[in-house]
């Protein structure tokens, strides 16, 4: 079993795993996270594979401090004031992503926004320093299971899927971070959590916008309408390329085309395909093609999440 007490040596080893593109589970003050280098799309694809998530929810990027957050995301005044009051701590800010952030498109599921937080746990802070990278981390549970508050919980769900589980004992809050989206002075509550709405309102001096009423609340904020949709039409299950189409290919047998082409994985590897999905869609969309033809992608493993995302991209827009 890959559980290790979070000693200085174990944290150093964990930092090397992160830099090497491997997964590390680590304690934060809220719940245990399943971490990967947020700048490495392939490593991030490994998170989805390990969790068995049937869709690509955008992930929270963990950084050591406000300065690091400011390199990844725009920090307007309201965001800065919330960060100064609550960081390090269980508040996640959804902010505009800086173009030169270096964060993999798969982390944000192609969105132009990015969720950032500075965890308040000695082990998480030490890991961030040891890794020297921003760390993308969802809660370290299998999809559909409860968020883990003990290293043993993580081991039960993901033990054989991570390089290392850092054991820092039970997490302090046992409840996920509060997530708010900040746009100018407007702050929208996306997920209630360890920081209360009242505490946030005391800083901003104005009421929080509630994103949705309970009736049409989606299962997670990542499924909100804000999901990246390409301008181009999407034609799924393509086995040929028509005039004016770009091609999003998969595997070794690619139909002939003179148009823009991205192959998600020439060898037919679904983890590689997931790593390239959002950047590939973006690149073909930017080519100006009216339609992106997409080859069939197998439905197993990460193929389920890839196909889910492609179906959403192909759905008629209202
Ligand atoms: O306390 C926590 O936040 C824990 C620890 C590990 O930090 N992490 C956590 O991650 O709960 P996760 O993946 O289980 O939940 C993250 C939530 C998802 O519901 C996702 O949809 C939302 O954050 N999210 C991430 N980026 C977003 C974005 N750009 N816009 C809207 N929602 C976003
Ligand atoms: Mg979760």
C-alpha cells in the first residue's frame, strides 16, 4: 500500500512524483486531494482516469500563495481582498485565466476561467514547495463516492492508482472548500463549503449572487452553462472529411484530408486523447473551419468522458 507518513522525505518524494507527471494524494485542510502537475495535460488526464469520472469536471488549481495565483489568473480588487482575508484557507476563487498561465486546458475543461485556491495545511504547502508547480487536485475519491478525510479512505478508493498517498492524519474541516466566481465586484456562490457566505459578504460588503435556485441545480458547478463550446459545428462519428471541414482524428487510420487536422492520439491511447482534447478542439476552432468532423472514439475508460464532452459540444445551441 502506498500510504506514507508525511515526513520531509516523503513530501520530497511526492514533489518528485508530481514533477514526473505522476499522481499523489495529499491532505488539505478540507479533504484529501488527488494531485497532479497542473501544467502537464497528460498527468491531469491521469486524474480523470484514476477517479473513473464519466465527464471532465474542471479542477481546482492549488498554489502556495497569492503571488502564484496571480500568475495563473487575473486578480481584480475584489478577488485580491477575498484572497487576503481567506488564504491560506478553504475558499476557491473562479477567476479569468491568464493566457500565459501554463495551466493545461484539460484542468479547466476548456473554460477561460480557472478555479484557484491556497490550501492551509502544512503538508499541502510543503508539497507545493517541493513540487514547484501548481497542483490540480479534485477530492481523492472515486467518482460518485464521498470525499476522503483520512489517508485510509483514499487508499480504499485509489490505493493502486496513485504513486503515493501522503498521510497527514484527519483533515481539519472534513468539508470541501467554498467556491465563488468573481467577476468585477460581483461574487457568485457556486458551492457552499467551509467558508460561510456571511463571512464572504462581510468582506465584499454586498450580498452574494446565488448561482441557481435549488430546482435546477446541476450536480456540480462544472456542469454550468459556462462550459466551453466551440464556434464550429461538430459532426460526430466521422469516417470521411467533407469540403471545408477540419478533422479531429483518433488512432492510426485517419481519412484523407487537406484541411486542418489534429490527431488526439495517433496510437489510439485514450489517456493521451483526453490530454489533447480541449487544446485540439480549440486549435481546430481557431482554424476557422465551419465544421469539425470528429472520428469515433471508443466508449471505454476515459473514452466515456471524451464522448460526453464531444456530445455536449455537438448539441444544438439555444
Ligand atoms: O476542498 C476542496 O475544494 C477539495 C480539495 C482537494 O482542495 N477539492 C475539491 O475538488 O473539492 P473537486 O474537483 O471535487 O470539486 C471542484 C469543483 C467542481 O465541482 C468543479 O466543477 C468546480 O470546482 N470548478 C472547477 N473549476 C471551475 C471553473 N472554472 N468554473 C466553475 N466551476 C469550477
Ligand atoms: Mg469532489
